[in-house]
């Protein structure tokens, strides 16, 4: 059994909806929710760690967390990536594990998702080229979407992960009738294949 409100409420971080997500690594299963993170032994199911999201981000170098967490395992690099709102909902924070052990060391960073507003419902995907994070932008009404494309080497192959070389594809929402069918936060495609030049595809164009 994974994280439930029975786990998060004693930590002072129980929220509805829980926005659960999990990822399987070489020997562990890492689960995130709105309020708490947990690590389990992949083979026995034994819980190896339970911490509030705020405490966990504090342990990896950030202050605060506002939910909408995501976690994935990069099998090529044999390392984990965790992402969530930062202390400010304008910002997103990313943590990269030093090894394939989710209980080991981590390095982290923040970047601006949507200045002055909320970079809501951040999605997470990765392939051999990049990490993809899509957001719905509110300020306070819906302002459009952003797709953040971060070169994979910037996060996984640097001594210190960075968002160097990140490209942000912004689709503003103006309220015009032509904007209605532009959609919401893009979910990138997870792939273990090597791409060619790489493309960002939407309903109307290829960029």
C-alpha cells in the first residue's frame, strides 16, 4: 500500500486531491503525492523512507513545496528526477539524484515557470534528448501554456544540474475564439529511443 491521508495528515501535509505519481527504478519504487514522498524496496515492498514534501525538498536544498509533484527514473543515467512547485507557485523546482539510490544524495535547482502567476499542473516527460515540463499558466485567470524543453545533458550529465539551454515554448491565451481549442498543459512523450533533430508538435504546426 502506498501513501494515503493516514500518512500525510500526521506530517501536517494532507491534501485533496492527492495527485499521486510513482516511478520504478533498479531496486526501488519512489512515490510522490501532495504532501508526502515515500520510497519502497522494489522487491519486498518494505517502506524505506516517508517524509513530508517540504521536509524532503529541504533535505535536497530547496525551501518550501506547493504540490503537483512528479517523479521519473532515467534508466540510461540510472538516476531519479523529481519535480514540483517551489515555495512560490510561479517557480518550479527539480531535483536529480546523485546515483540510482533514491535514499542517497541529490542536487536541485529552481527556475521561473510563469512569472507573476502560477505555473499550474506541471507535467513531466523525458527521452534521450531532453526533459519536458508543460504548464497551465494562470495570472489569476488562464493565460495560456508553456512547454519547457531542457537538454538532458544539462540535468543529468553535469556535476551540477542546470537549465542551461532550456527553450520555453509559450502559447498565450487571449480569449479570442481562435484560442479556444489550443488545449492545456502539454504532456511530453516518454521515449527510450534517440530522436533526430527533435520537434515540438501542436495542433497547427511543427516547431
